[in-house]
C-alpha cells in the first residue's frame, strides 16, 4: 500500500466571501486540518506565549512608522509574527504534512511546492454586505465599511510580503466568485476540481 499523497490547499479570500466557511467544508471533505487564526495557537504550543497578544498583529502589514530594523533585526511585532508564520507553514509543508490554510500568503510562501493547490475566493459586494451584516449584526453601511477596511488590510499585508498582487487571478490555480453558487456549492465545485487535480497522482 502506497504512501498517501501530500495535499496542501491554500485559500485566499475577500472578506465576506465565505472563504473560511468554504475552506472548512473542503478540509472536512479531505479529512485535513484547517489552519487560520488557530495557526497562532499551534505555533505557541509549549512556548509560553500569549496567543491573544499575537492575534493583534495577525495578517497586519509592517507599519514603518512604528518599527525600525537594526542589523537585520526588527522591533516590528507584525513583521516578526508574519515571518514566524511563514517559517511555520514552510516547516509543515517540508515535513510532508497535508492541510488547508486560509490566508497568510500561503500561495506565495509555498510557491513551487508540487502538493499545493491555490484558490482565491471573491464575491459580489451586495452579497458580502449581506453576509457580514448578518454574521456581525451590523447595519449595511457599517458592514460595507468593515469589508472595505478588512480587504484593504489584507491587500496591504499580502502586497507588502509578496511579489505578486493580492487577488490577481494569475497568482492562483483557480479564482471563483462564491456569489454565483453560494458557499456549499462553491465548496462542492472546488472539491471536484481538487479531486481532478490529484487524480492519477497517488503514491504507489
């Protein structure tokens, strides 16, 4: 019986597009661990680190006005956390682990890894507003403002650390608008795509 084929699925997403929910369905289908905000918890295990403190800097770009670099070392918590996450993701991949990871520049960090399938999920603004308004119990105007701010932050984070532009379809194996099919059917479509990609490549 052959060794199970390594599978890494990166899911980048616009806020409100259901990226996390879709990633969760995909992870459950393939029986894989899902890494998102919980990645910090895994990184902190056994290190006596305050995870709540780290979360304040998660997926934030380095803010130059509050940081400086001296002889290759930086006092920027956001930069240090990002680099630690990238190293941890690479370590997981290099050890042969299979997993689903949401955000954190994974499609760029693991670029060239043959086990990687990269996905970008977007959505129509009206649907994203409705989703966030319901999820966060916000008015439509406040939901729209939160979406704008969050996506701006994600774009700045990605474009600071990566050579490629956030959301550019050329940087991903597949980009899909979840407004067309909804969360569950979008996940089903992507599951079929992943199975097609991995068919015939299993270990012997």
